C-alpha cells in the first residue's frame, strides 16, 4: 500500500511528541524522507517530516488535545511487514501516544485498518516494534459480452458487507487488489448490465 496513517486516540491532552515513525519493508525503513502530513504542528521545527527524517533527536510535535493523526506517502505501493514508533528522547515518557490504529490505503481515500494498539506506556527515547500481517494479492479478469472491461470491481467483506476496495480494471478487464486474509464477495458493475456478485471467496 502507498499511504500509511497512524490515528492516535489517546495520550497526554497537552501535546503529542513522536521522534520517528518507521515503515519497514525487507529490513529497510522506507518512510525516510517521504512526504509526511499530520493534523497539526507546534512549529516548523516540529513539522510532521521530523518523524520520518531518520533522526531520533528530532520530533514531530503538536500541542493540542487528542485525536491526532500522522500520514506518510511512500510514493508507490509497498508491502510493509513491520512498523516502529520511537518516543522523543527527553519527554517521550509523558507525551507519547498511548493508543492508535494503523491504516493503509492505495489511493489515500479508502483506508484499511492494519493494526491497533492501546494502553501503551513509554520511556524516553523508547523504540516500539510492531509486526503486521501482510496482504494477499488477488487477481481477476472481468469483461462484458463485447469483450470490454466492466466499469468497476467492488470487494466487500463477506460477513459484514463492509466495503474493502473499488477497482477500475484495465481495458482488457484485468484487475488486481491486495486484501488481508479473510472472506470476501466480489461484485462487477458495467453500464447497461445487471450487477453480478460472486462469492464468498476465502483468501488465506
Ligand atoms: Ca526524527
């Protein structure tokens, strides 16, 4: 997934401080230097980019009550198996977030929850490492009778009916999507045709 976001839900009500947010693929922190945004910043010295500058002596800071968020754009779809959060080295024990969800997105619009943490405690400068499940890539081909691609392919969770992803196929109907292990149904939509829904498919 290209976009990664931490949604912070609990911590000190005065401020949030975070030295580093690392997204690790194949042993490398691929978040370094990537565009980072957040719900706010104390000043340019404490801008969101300070959380992805590969320097534990700098930090993102925003003096406001929760919730907060921090988002990184990796520039291209990337499979992340591990992420790390590093506390600020002088006051991180007090001002680090204690609960969050991690989400990823292909387009920055539709987000999938990848991890959730709560009740965390910190020491100054502490590094916390979290392992997340990798998605599974699924593929298909969807065309109408003329051979043209359908307009869209919609993936939903089979039990909750929750929307997972909408894909616009290639002109030949080929499509691909990254989903977590689970059960899904897949619907095909084309102008002038009745929608078709197949499934449930078990992805494991
Ligand atoms: Ca930093």
